[in-house]
C-alpha cells in the first residue's frame, strides 16, 4: 500500500511537467533568403542588359558626330524626351530621315545650278567695266548669298538627319558613299576659301586667280559629289 501511494504521488507530480513541456513553441529557423535575393538580382541585371542591348540595336554603331549629338543614345533629343528611343520612335525617325535626305538632294541640285550661274557672272565680272561692272557685281553678290544659304541648308539636312538602321559591318574598300564624303570635305574647304578670297579681291586684285581657282575647284568637287552618290 505504501508503494502504491508513492507511485500515485510521482504520477501526479510528473503530469504537470509533461503538459508544460508540450506547450513550448519550437524555434523556427529563418528561411534562407540569400539564394532568392541573389537570383532576383541576377534576373534584374539580365533584364537591364537585355534592354540596353535592344536600345543599342535600334541605332547604328557609327554615326556622324552631329547625328550622335542629336539622335544618339544620350543625344539632346533623347535627354529632353522629345524623341524617346523606342522601336515606334525609330520608325518615325526613318520617315524623317527620308524627308531630310530628299530635301538634301533637292537643295543640292539647286546649289549646283547656283554655282553655274555664279561662274557665268564671275567670268563676266572679270571683264566688265563701268556700270556693267557695278550691275554684274551686285548680281554676283546676290547669287553668292543665295548659294551660301542653300549650301548650308544642304549640309544641314545631311548632318542632322536621323541615323539609318543598324547594318552589318561593311567591308573596307571603295564605295560611292566614301567618295561622296571625301568630295564633300574638298568642296567644303573650297567653299570656305572662295568666300574668304572673295572679300580680299577688292583690296588685293592679285588674288583673283586664286579666287577663281578655288571657285572652280569647289564647283568641280560639288558636281562630282552629286554624281558619286548616284553610283551603285
């Protein structure tokens, strides 16, 4: 009986302890988020890389410095959000480019015609005297002003036109575009020299042959540049 009483007493004391232990909340180990965070970061970088690559593919790698200043990835029109870089935007830009280049050609032919008129007037001016000299000189100066305007507008249409589509890298060698650009440098130099010498001829008549040579060189290079662009 004594032993039975001891067993009952121990059972009564042990039961509350067991119940208390069962109410303990087990500590939950924190989830390892480092792998997930790293994965998200990699995905974000991949998306940014893809978007940068897509933006780069919308533009050619090589552009004239004036085109890059206006239409490049960080050009003025991009930074001001006037022309955001997007596939839809590039489609509109290609239409603008076509308009610019067509205008460039029209003004080019108009300028070439002006060069012809200027050459004729210049030849007459060298041999004119008296009132004829004054009249022809005024006509010559007027035509020179018009030519300078159309020449500048022609160059502006080409230099500020939106860039074309990105194309595969072209092989080196001769091309009509390269010839056209080389002749453009030549007639631009001749144009500047002709205008400078034109203002000096009045004070220094001995510069007339150089002025005429610069004018003829400019005309020849300009005409050749127009012909070169038509070569396929």
